[in-house]
């Protein structure tokens, strides 16, 4: 495809400039102060698609809008649905950024900005490959639909509603998502499994106001002590989660899967250095990759209450709070966990304390078979775009809508990650390799050709 490759070459700088423009919009979906910015990012996406001559619609929701676009139907070829998200995580802690999060900056071959990798940069590779096809060839070899949402980082609740209300709009044969990572630099991957999630907030209320811990301590249950005990009871020293029934439906790792993970070139000491820790730990009898990709976990995400100011204050606080989450694996059911967790925490809540447990987003895990013709097509496209054949991996993060796509669209899902796991997603100094941005665009361009050759039933 010489004409297309020439176009990609000629547009290098322009593609990067376009990405920078999108990255300058602080589309933080979790923060209501940024509601206007989230919409500006959606409008920016709409303009990209309408400039390409695709039919495009900004779908309003109870939250942030969803951008839907599509190219014309192509007789006899499969329909691909590209999913991505234009929303980003909050940028804090701000003082740890070397360059400001919403002023994209090039350094050592990377572009630094919140959203560079997750997911603006990765998502845009598919928009730019479609642009290249349209400009160089005047059309696409298959129909491509885009659904780019603004609520992935807050659980995709409104996209799930759209999917349930209007499945036909998203009907397709294969879903393409670039919102994961390569296995390592220059080692692209196809991800065949993701973990799910169940996220909670726990509020404990004790005495009606803060008390002198000398006068009253020992006679009144301290909500922070209670919180520490209750949270600690959820996991044992072997890293086994103690919620009744938690492991009932866990799909175990197969022997061949364990062998494949073990055969991947994973350097544990480099991994420790990358994270700045002296030792790794986790569920007993599992390797690090198994723990990260295929085993469920419990993590406390935040704890607050009591005195946080300078010096010491002998106080028995009236309240205590925590945010915590479980990563789930197939076939754990977030609803079943919810019921069992509630019962367990109520039983563990000591006298003198009342509790409130709030459920945030929940999503089941995701696991797909690899013997699909679409996986073969993606393998060839990646090999050509990156110069290396992909490895097959699972990952520990969650993309809540993906499981719902797989279940209700009866489509195969391709998770083709162009990022790296040291991209600092959700952290300060998020980055995306510019070389990988362009390789991603090339691989995506080849993917459309490869997919179009697959005969559909
Ligand atoms: N792109 C990530 C998901 C991801 C992370 C996949 C790492 C593979 C490896 C996505 O944007 C994300 O952050 N998802 C959230 C989901 C949550 C907010 C419901 C997550 O995993 O925490
Ligand atoms: Mn993402
Ligand atoms: Mn994310």
C-alpha cells in the first residue's frame, strides 16, 4: 500500500500536532469542574470524524456525551467497531509533573501529558489510520464504526445503557480496542484477558463528635480502629481474600497458560527497580505475572479520618472512611461478591459503630479464546506495523464495557495495546512513545486490510 504509506510518512508531524491539540483539553471525567472540558474533547472528536466525511453523532447521556461515527457499509466484508475513550484521569499530584499535565511536551522520544497513552494517543491511532485510507485510497475496505466515550474512567455506566437500549447501532463482527499495553518496548502484544473490578466506599460512624482519647479511650469503640480491623479481616497473610464464596467461580489458570506466562521474558528485578520496591509480594503459590493478570486482588485505595494536622493530637475520632476495591477474574460475579461482602462487614462491625457501604462501579473480568480468524488478522497487521510478531498476554486492568460488548454484540474483541506499562497512566508524568504512536497507526492501517479479507457468515 505505497500510497497509504506515503501519506502516513507525510503526515507524521500533523498527526502529532492533532494529538497535542486533544491532549491540551483537560477532559477529566471524574471532576465536575471539568464537565465543560469533557464536552470540548467530545466536540473535538466530532470534528475529526466530520472532517473525514464520516457520518457522526454526539449522543447525549445523563453524564458525558458519547461520540459515534461510521463509514459506509461494505458488502461482503465484516464490520469493525473501534472503541476508545476521550476522558482522562485526574492529573494530581500536580507538583510531581515535570511538565504540566495539559501542556503536551516532547522529551526523549515520548509525548508527556495526561491521557497521552490512556487513551487519547492510542485511540487516535485508529482515527488517523482511517484518515490515511480515505485520503490515500478514497475509501475503506470494510465498514468501521467508532464509539468513543467520555466515561471510561468512571465506569462506563452510560455507554452500557446505550448498548442495552440500542444494540443495533453498535452491531459489528469484531471490536477493536487500543487501551492496553505492549509486553515491553518493541514487544507488541495481543491481550486476551482483563480483570474486572468492584469498587467500594466504607463509612463508619462512632460517637457523635470527636472525643478526648484519654478521658474516653478504651471505653468507646474508635471508628478508625474498627476500620483497620474490618479491612484487615478481608485478606489473610497468604494474600487470600476472606469474603465467603469469593473464589467459587474463579477460572483457574491452565497448565499451558502458566507455562506460557513463565516463558515470557519477564525480568523480576527490573520490574522491582521500575517500581522502586525491594521485594514483591502477593497471593501465595503464584508468580508475579499470574498475580497481576489472572488472580483476583483486594486493595485499599484510600483511608481517612482523625487528626491529620501538624504534631500530635490525642483524639478519638467520631468517623472513619475508606475506599477499597477488588480486581476480579472470570467468572467471578460482582453482584455475588457485593452480597457476601455486605454480610461479612455487617457481622464484623463492632458495637458502638454504625456502617454504610457504598458500591461504585463493578465489572466482570474478560477472557477470550485466541483461535479466531480476527486474532490471526491482527497478528499479521501488528507484525507488519511494528516489525515484531505480538505475544499473547493477559492484563490486570479493567475496561468495563469490553465484557458487555463481547456478550451482547456476539463479536470477537481485539485488545491491541500500543502503550507500555511504564507509561505512568493514572500517575504523574504520563507519556506515550511517539514511535509507538506511528507504529500503532501503521498497524491499524494494515489491520483494516487484513480484517476485510475475512469471510463473514
Ligand atoms: N486503559 C485502562 C485499563 C487498563 C489498564 C487495561 C492497564 C490494561 C492495563 C482503563 O482506562 C482504566 O484505567 N480502567 C479502570 C477502570 C475503572 C475506572 C472502572 C481501571 O482498570 O482501574
Ligand atoms: Mn484506558
Ligand atoms: Mn485509565
